[in-house]
């Protein structure tokens, strides 16, 4: 190695180096640049690998001295042809310790593919001849944060990482003769990822693309929080009564349709939402007889008495008028007139055709999904209907008011499946052999750091996965252009980060707080990254580094419209009817 200078000052995070002379800089300009690596000797065969943070000149009486600020990354030792590198804490080098250029051979060996690091990410930005590998197990089994401003290349980065892991290379399916066991679920809020995995039919690669037309997530699969978010307005004064009677009706309907089961409010078994509506309607109209022999029983307009509350599930009834006359004495029930707005809200939801995939999902034979169909519903989300490595949940056509509920329900179903599957495996002394990764694209739209009750369901489900999912073979890839607006609970659980260009100061500070070890200084260069360049840092990497990611092939439909080019073309006549028809169908 070529000596170029000496250590003049050391702290835990910064090592200052003075170059030997002007020629040491002039002759090695290509190797002495910000982001490049140097080696500080510490003993005969031990070295500290440092990365260059800053270069400056210091004038003296006779000449100009060059001083370099570096950050220690790790230590390595040389034993013959073997190099043993360890990331993290290093011994602080003493002043006067010699400093060397990092030979290409050294860098190649540190970054080379190995049993530990075998998943290809890209090439070093400051040395395009060096491939950059990470530990695939640590990378995918621990949650991943992918952040970057608009136009930085997030969608392409995500698509390329997933293509690499499922075996897609330049439009070819490398595993078409022997399908692998990868399972990736993508929440696609802009409908852009289907094109990245849509290969020629000869490649035998199947994607499971679920849009609002294909998706079936029956309301009866929802838990209490999701049901109440859909049908109950939490800020109304009588919301506690709405919740208690809604819960009562749901349980009664579940017991009716699932005899012999021990029913709970949250159990994912069939119930009839129309029966629940009938029950609430009758409570809202109920009149109680005060006549001797009938005292305390609801009385219908036809003179019959309601002896069993489950009758309220059957139909809506008219009741006798309240009266103080002794012969017809009757008074309003405890909830009479209290649920007018509640009933209107339920009617609105039941009549909204945009919610057919929730309220009225049908099987191919036209029948409604019931309890016995649960496994078929679950298969669509985990790729087992058409044996798909990739399942895309297309959220672009989902009405905003049920976006959070949709994300919550799907992610919770996958978590619950992973949990119970893992528990069954553990009983047999085995581990989960079908791990899943959920990709939360544009995560700030449905798992924000702050927001109203409309985000509670999705935030709670994804946060649960962030905190507990890894134990049961379920990991997250959280993708956002505004990391400062995403739930801190979720990002704090990420062990690996792919950080593309970030120009917003708040987002830069957010990422700086999240980065492990002493890598926060690397954030200073994020605004200057080019599209497709990313800082990779975390448990899975040998050395945090800025790399150039390869473009995916095929690519997601995430390119921006080229305004200036389009504006300079001839005037385009537009037929509005197709757009309006689609608009109406989606609404």
C-alpha cells in the first residue's frame, strides 16, 4: 500500500489526517475524494478503514498542507491472502500513525461476494468496478426502510430489489424451471408495480394482481376496530351506545350463522350486516308495553310481543305508539330515536357500490362468501391461488375513506396467518418455512405519524407487524418520500435502510436519527445523490456505502410526465367520454 500521510488528531468519530506533501494529493486525486476509503495502520497487520468526509487546505509559511477529515468504519487484519474485516467500534489511532491509500485488492476483498454477503445490491458509486453485496437473511428478515424524494428512483429501487430476490433478470425468469419459495406482498397505491413483474408468458412467471374489481375482503373478516371505523362515527355523543348495540347485534348474527362455535366479537366468521341493520333499526323504533301481562315487553304495531331479542335480526318492524292511557299504556324503549344518524350511515355504506368488494363480494357462482370460504379468501393475499411469488394489492381504486381499513384488514390477515402457522410449526419442533415480506409503498398515506381516527386501524396493524412480525416470519419494507411523516414506531423498528436523494431538511434529520452506529454524518451528502444512487446502511451490510442501483427490467410505471416535451407537440384532441365513464365507475 502507498503511504500518503499521518494521523494528527483522533476522536471517537473523526480522524484528522495531514498529507505528507502536495504531491501526495496531486498524484492521487482520483483516490482522495469524499466518500473514498483510506487505511490507517494500527499495529503491524491491523488497519482501520476510514471514509473521507472532508478535504481542506491549510496555508503555512512555505507551502500548502492538505488536511483530511475521515470517519472510522471498521477494522481489518491481514493474514496471508485472507482479510478479516469487522464493522463498528475501532481503537483510536495515535497521532503520527501512517495512513495509506486503500488498494483496490483490499476493497474488492472487503466487498466481495461471500457466504455472509451474497445478495447483490449494486455497484459502489465511487468505484463502479466493485460489486456491493449484503447479507440477504439479515436484509429481508429484518424490516427495511426505503426513503427518497420524488424522482430519486424509489420505485425502481424497490422493483429491482424484489426482482433480484424472486429471480427476474432483464425480463427473464431465472427460476422458470424450478419455482422458488419467495413470498412478497406489495401495497401499490399508484398502480405502478404490475408492469415490473409482467413477463412474457413463456417465462412462466405468475403475478397475483388484486385490484378493486378482483379483491374480496368481506366485512365479516374485520375485527371490532375495523368494523367500528367503517360504520360508527367516534366523535358523536352517543357513540358508546352505538358501539355497545352494534357489538351485540354482530355477536347475535354470528351465533345464528355459526351454530356450535364459541363466538367472540373479533372472530372472523360470517354474519349478515343486513341483520345488524335490522337490529339497530328496531332498537331505534322500539316501544315497550306497560299493560299488565305484557309489562316490559316490546310490542309491535300488529299487537304481537317480542319475546326474544333475536327476532330483531329478522326484519324491520313497526311498533305501537307510546301512550299514557291505561288500556294502551306504552313507553319508548331505551334507544328509541337515538340511532337516526347511525342508521343513515349504515344505509349509506350498504348502498355504496364502490364498497362492493367489502359489502357484497361474490364468488364466481354468484354466491356470497361465508365462513367455510375463509381459506379461499386468505389464499388470494398470500399467492396460493395461482402459486405467485408476487402479490400486488392495487390500492389505486380503493375509496379513501376505506383505504386504512383495507390496509389494516389485509395486513392483519397475513400477520394472523403467519402467527398461527408459526405456532403450529413450533409444536412440531420446526420453524416457519414460508416467510412473507409486506412492501408498504407511499407509507405516509396510510401509516402516518399523526392523523385522525381514520388512520388508527392501518397504523395499529402495521405497527404490530413492525414490533412482532419478525418472530413469525413476517417482515416489512416501508417506502416513503416523507420519512418524517411516517409512524416513528414503524421506522424505529427498521434495521436496514436504503436512502436515496433526500432534499427536505426534516426528512434528512429524521433519517439521521434512525441510522445506527456513527453513520449519521453520511446523511450530509444525501441532497447531492443522483437518481438511482442510495446510501445502504444497517445490520445486513459489511460497510455502509453509497451505491448505484441497477435499473429494473421491466420497469414500474413510475416515470413522471415529460411536460415540456408534451407541450411542444401538436394539439391533442381528447374524447372525454371514456375518461368520464371510468370516473363514474370508480365512484
